[in-house]
C-alpha cells in the first residue's frame, strides 16, 4: 500500500528494509527494487524496473 502512495506522489525516494532490499523511485517515475549484498566485494543487483 505504501508503495502505491509513493509512486502516486512522484517524488524521489529510496526506502530500505534493513536487509539489503531497497525500493527506489526516480524523478521521471521509474520504480525499481535493488538488492545489495556483500561478498569479498560489494555487489548491487537491480531486481525489477518499471
């Protein structure tokens, strides 16, 4: 429900769950989920883009 409100508002946002999963919304309205985790080198993986 919160994600729908954030996308309707249309402002820049990055909300993390604390375990490496982040929802981002750009100024142009592009929404995406990013998963970050650590190995020897930090890795960032974009899961979904809409």
